[in-house]
């Protein structure tokens, strides 16, 4: 199945070996922020949380920081806030700079995602393109962003992608795709296809010469450790920083990696690799303000409202316990 929103441009493609080059920079503490989706309240909350750290924090926005920010003032606020830090391309940012009119949202949605979801996503990005056209200087900066990044923290090499180690908008690291299969996730998402085996993930780590893979794109957060030849590796998918991720909660999620072995007080779940501490942190933005801003832009009957109002106001079906997989432990566990 192809067409706008389901296509995978050749420019999306790369190989795990492309992550194997020198680290772009080293950090004591690193935040990886994916799926901000144009939520300025979440952006403010991330920056406020970073300012509370005992040591300076490096922040990487790994794509889809734009999306629901159709008002020009909101688009500029996201552009300026993200522009003060490092970033990699998401499919939304790629779509805003692409000349391919058949690309749609650029999500490369798999077949099990409904056609109505795809159509609404395409329509949201089409409206965002009209906004982005008024900021040519920002579009020029987006066009220069890398598709992936390799960094160092706690003596560990960390690969940062948007989708997976082979495609900017790949779905192979979606919660519903990765083995061992989460039956509830597969039922809720309607997943079908070939599962991503633990051997395949471990092979990606070896080929990429990284020990942590940070991703987003697929919407649902989880962290899972893998082992190959006595070495331990970690996948950290933060879901979305700018949307609720769990049932009963309205906060976003980001990934924190630090050489400090202490677990933060607000950790949702985490684990230690030798020399490196991973934690999923909540992004506790003003949910009421975000909902009001969202409705002002995407009232009932619009594609944004159909796609996201329920999640913004009510969260998802996913329980936090489902996101801590393998040797990853819930806070206090």
C-alpha cells in the first residue's frame, strides 16, 4: 500500500553503519526530546526541567517538534525554542522542506494504520506547510538538519534517530512491533506484519557501534534492554513529549541519559548501564492551557481534532508498566 502518508522516500533510507562515525559531542546529561508536536507548553516544561539539573544539559530534539503548531506565532515559538538546541529531522520537518507533493505527512504509515488516520495526518501537514511558507529562513535551517546523530554520555555511544536505524520514518522500533510481543499493544493498534526480533535489534547495535538507541515517531513510549555477547544495550522510545502517553496521565515523556548514577526523583522507569543512567521523565506541562490552545487551532470537525483531541484530553490506553520492558524497572522498583 502506497500513496501520500504511506510512502518512504529514498532520502529516508540509511544504514546502521551510518551511526558508527565519531560522536558529534559528549554530554554529562542528555535529554532526547521527540514528538513535541508543536506544543509550546511542553517546550517550556522541558526547558524548565533542564534548568533544574545540577549540571548543564545537552538537549537534542529528534524530530516532529512541529506538527499541530499551525498558528504562525506558535510555529515561530517552536522554531526559535528548538533552534537554540541541537535537532534531527523528523518526517514532519522533512515534509515541510520537500518538493514532493505526493509525500503527504511523510509518516510512512504501515498498512495496519487506518486510511482515515493517514488522511487526517496529511491534511494537518498540508495546513502546516502554508504556515511554514511564511518562515523561509527556518525552512532553510530545517533542510540542513541531519537524519540521525551519534553522541556520547557516560562513556557510552548513543545513536539518536527519529524512526529506526534504517529509515527516518521507520516503524521497526514501535512498541507493537518489537519482540517479545505485547499482545495488548498489538490488539489496540491492530498491528500486523513481521515482528522485529531481538536478534535484529542486537545486530543493529553492533553494526551502528552504539549501546543506546533513542527514537520516537511511533507514538507509544517504552524502554527495553537487549543482550549480545555479554554486552547490554538499550532502546529508549520516548513516545511523544508533547502529548499524553499513558492511561490516566496527561504528561509527555522524554529520555534522560546521564553519567550521574542517581535516579531522578521524577523518573517513571529506568535502568543503569555501566557508567550511564537512563530514565524516562514526565513532561508536566500545563495540560489545560495546551488543550485550550489546541482547540483554538483545531476545533471539532478539523483533521487535527479528529486525530488528537481524545489523546490530549484523556490520554491513551497504555499503562506505564507496559513501557518498562526487560531489565528496565519502574520508579521505586
